[in-house]
């Protein structure tokens, strides 16, 4: 989750970066080249964003795809996937399509370059963002009228990488969490976030932000998360302290975040609802106080639940054709 208060050409702030997740993912580990932002003298030679991402398709009033030339089949598939996730999100949280106060991010624009090489070549110039990653969600300043949320990534292995995950970030930010990223609970202060320092102490909100994106995207079928459940690496109470830097890491942030959110949604939905009341108001001190009342009270139940998830995963593997 990324954000910045630096003046940007695009007036965007960074949210929910995929940097650690994508680089650490074994599927691309060692394949992501070092990316150097274009020099200022190079920017003038690059075609503008409308020329490069010239294909524009509106899935509905809240989702727009902009690309270098997705096939009609990929456009249709992407729209279908995002609309389904949108419906699932609203049903899950009973939002009644009512955003939090002061949020003007009425729609998300998903921008896709045709390859990683094109992404590295153009994204910094077009969005003033780093490209040593697999894509970024740019929340901007939702309190400002005319602000536009953007997701910037590229086609990979014939698909659109992490499309559902990033769209859930947009929905969670608009309907469940007040303000922009710097308004929340984390420990990011370096670029590209440049959020004010110091940050509030633990617990932080990263477990929820990344975990809920994984939970809605994967549902109950997340093999990699189920695989690590048997290790019981973290008490639930410790996962509430997950943050972007000090207590980060791909598995902890994404897979353990998924497990923590799934556990709370399935076993303590009443407590989740209490937390959402506070996060929708931006009452982060109240949010932390609530989480501190949970303390270690759920840890024993959590470890028992992890065992059941691991057993279910093992049975699925044995019965798979």
C-alpha cells in the first residue's frame, strides 16, 4: 500500500505497491530487471500516455481499462472478472454502495502496458512512479474532487497480473477505510510514500489491507496460504502487528494476511464489523484500542483453525485427479 504527499505531475499518491510480493514470488524471482527511472531528457522523447495507452474500454461506470491493445477476449474477460469481484465485495461487506465520507474516487482506471519492457520504458514518465516492481495501485488524494484512482501494470504470461487483488484495494479504500494511505496505520516513510513521521505504534492495518484483497480475490481456495498454515508460524495477535517495513515480507503480508482475515471473517465477524465502523470513520486510535482488547484471546482458537485448514488442504491434494 503506497502513498505520497510529494507534488506529482499526475497529482497521484502511491498506494498498495506490489514490489515485495512480486519480486519475492518464485514465478518471477530473478526475472525482474533493475529498473532505472527515465532521465529527464528522455521523458520529452517519450510518447504521451494517450498515444501509448490508446485503447480505452469502460467495463461499467466504476471500471475503465486502458491499454496498448488488449484483445477483445482479454477485455471481456477482465471486465467480467472485475465486475464479479465488485459484486462479491459489496455483498460480503453489505456496503449498500455507500462510500466513506470525503471519497471522490468514483472509478478506477486500470492501465496495462503490453510487456514488462514497455512498462519499464513508459510508466515512470506517465505516472511518476518506480518500475522496479510488478505494478502499483495509485490511490491519489481521494478527498480532492476530480481525483482518479489508477492501477498500473503490464501483461504477463498472457494475463493481467494481480488484477482482482488490486481492484479490491480500490474498493476497500473507497468503502471501508477513510482517507488515503498516509491517513492509516503503517510504517512507510521512505519514497515513494513520504508519509509523515512518526507513525503510530502497533497494531497496524497492513494485515487487513493486504489480507482482505487476497481473501476476496481467492475466496476459500488459496493453495499457497493453506500450504503454510500447518507451520503455525505466527500467533494471530502477532499478525495484527504486521507492517510494511519492520514486520513485512511476502508470506507474512499476503499469505498470513489472507489467513488472518479469513479466520476473523469466518469466526469473529462481529469483531470485524466493530473494526469497520472505526476504519470507515478514520478513527485509528479507536481501531487500535479495539484490536488491543482482542490481544491474545483468539490465539488458541487460531492455531486449532490453522490445523483444520492444513488438513483440508492435504485432503484436497490426495483426492485431486
